[in-house]
């Protein structure tokens, strides 16, 4: 993707390098603390296909941590097991250089494996940071483009989640973001493929990808081509799934039935959003005696989404609330029509849809706000609006992440404060208030576009 003046290492290259070094430093720091259970699951899912069969993680075979089988689409499995194979090759090379027996070096067995599992996430973050720069630089100056990219690359939530915690949310978000950018650059086939590949990694962005594909089909002049590209992308995914099942369409049907609603059935699954404000649940923090005990939290007070209220389940109420709040966005789309493809409009609309989904949809995890960050970063770069609101929401989401996962025996927040139900509720109230304020101001701005 070209930008004005081409790629110059002295500006965006330096920014990417600094952000990569920061991620490596945070990763090394995290290795001194207890790893999250998801990291042990990643290691299981990565190792099992190498030693046994590719399908075994989905069947729950040979699981060494917990009992749950793999609940993510095949691309996640392909990524982690590929990184495990690269790790094995690197370990063999290190063994020959150091003249040590296999398994003799602890840092190779543990830290190196964890580092390779984080590598795809780092690459995805850097790709997203560059794409933000490229889009903004195409329409604005260098300073605005670098600022917009920095809003993502140095976002505390993004850094903590990917580099310190070790989660892999950046990958499916990067593919989605790439798909949006490719569409703006009229690379429609590659765009549609990227959007479907995002779902092939993780299903969480269906709330954005579904409406986006609908808008593309509705407003694009080449409707037949878009439909064909979508069919081709689905066929490509089915072919890529053949190593797991010779009947991939049936396999996916069963997979969606089991996993489409997520792991937790609470109306809010650790996200400080609207439903946290309503029900005031609590994350009971473990005792800060050892790293391990400090991470033994309990989540209490969030009802399941099947609970009935005025004749409807909370799940249904959440969907209805999301739909009602999204009406101004739908009206803007129908008014602007083809003008929604203006970058300042498209990125703002998508960022607001992501924000509304996080605030009101059921089963939201603390990490499900991440699609909002790169989208709004581009919007800020193009419009120079809402940067302080963006930073405050980023800080609040970081605190949400930290309260959910905090393996450091010396907490960054006073223990009694982070363990307080009132403090957690206050963070949720602040998140919802600032989110709604950003939403209202952004919708007003969109109404000024003709």
C-alpha cells in the first residue's frame, strides 16, 4: 500500500521499530510472572498437532491444561501450531550452536516458545500501525499520520493485551482492518478474502463484518462481483479446512452451534460496559501473597443472558438495545449512500458500531473493544476530533484489562481499590458515559457531511 513519498524509515519506520522494542521489553517482563491460562491453552493447541493429529485439539484429546477443547476457528490452530514448528526448528539450531542436549535449556523450552506464540500478534500490530499511517498520510500530512498510528501502537490496552498478557486478538483485528483498507484502495477481491479470513481466525468481529458486507453489496455498483468474491472466499475457507474435516461445511455447522455465542454466558463477560452498570457485578481479586494466588480471581454477580426480564431474555434485550442505539448509524448510511466510502465517514461509522457493540451486546469480554482502537485512530487522524475521549476510553479499558489479569505481586493499583465493587462499577460508568459522549458527538459530525 503506497503512501505519499513512499516508505521512509526515518518516520514511520522508526515509530514501528520503537513500538516493536517496547513490545519485546513488555514480553520479557511478563515472563517473570505467572502466565494466564489462555497461554497454556495456546501451548497445548500448538503442540498437540505437532505430536499427534491436527484434529485432536477440537476433540479435547491430549489436553494438558484444563479439559476444554479448542473453541476457535481453524486459522488460529494453523497459526499457533506453525509457530510451534518454527520454535522447534529454532530450538534445534540453538542446541547445535550451544552444544546442548534437547530440553537442556529452560529458556528455550519455555520463554522461546511463548515468544514465538506472541510473534504473529506483534506482526499484526505493526501491520495495523502501518495501515493507519498509510490511510491518514494519503489524505493528510505526515504529522497527523504519525500521531494516528501512535494512538494505536502505544495504546496501553493494545500493549498490555498482546505483549504482556499474550493474547492474539490483534490478528483477526488486523485482517479486518486490512480488508477495510483494501476496499478503499479498490482491491475488492483481496478485501473480501481478508474479511472472511478475520472470521476464520476468530468470530468476534461478525458484528462489524456482517453490516460492512451488507453495505458493500447494497451500495457497490459491482454487486455480482462482490457476491462472487464472497462465494470464492467461503470456498477458499472450506478448502483450507479440509485437513481438519473432509466435510468442512458440516464441520463448520457443528462448530458454529457449539461456539458462536462464546465461552461465557454472562450478560457481561468481564467487560465494564452498560450491563456492568446495571447489575454491578464484581471481580473478586485473589490475595496478593504470591503471584499465583493474586491471579485466582472470582467473577460474581453477572447474571446469565438467559435470565428472563419482562418476558424476554437478557440476551434478547441486549440485541434490541444494540439495534435501537445503532439506528442513527443506519440512518446516516441510508442518507449518505455511496458517500459512506469516504474514509472519514467509513472509519467513523465502523468505530462507532464497534463501540456500541461493546457497550450493549451480550457476552462482551474486556478485549472486545479492540476493533474500535485502530478504526477510531484513523478517524481522529482524518478529522482531528475526539482524541482526548479516545485516550480516556483507552485508559479505562486498560484498567479493565488489568483488573481482569494482574500477575504482578506488587499491584499497580492499591489492592483494596482494585478489589472494590464500587471502583469497578465507577470504571464501568465512566466507560459508558464517555462512550456515549463520543457516540453523540461523532453522530453529530456525520450529520454535517453532505
